């Protein structure tokens, strides 16, 4: 049960960080750099979720 809550917490946290980064890109990035900024945020999000998933697999389940 603990691992399930950890997975939910990690996923929720990463999604929240992604949303914040997307908003920052929209507000801060110059007009021509917004699209590459969005792509970079999504790429970083996919990598972070993959790393988090691998780390969560290593945690023994009770």
C-alpha cells in the first residue's frame, strides 16, 4: 500500500512541476522560443517520469 501512495505522490508532483514549467515557458519565453520550450519541457517530463518509474521498480513491495 505504501508503494502505491509513493507512486501517486511522485506522479502528481512531476505533473505539477510540468504544469508550472509550461506556464513559465508561456510567460517568460520570447515569442519564437515558446514552441521549442514546450517541446523541451515535455521531453524533460518524459525522462523524469521514466527515471522515477525505474526507481520505483527497485523499491520492494510489501
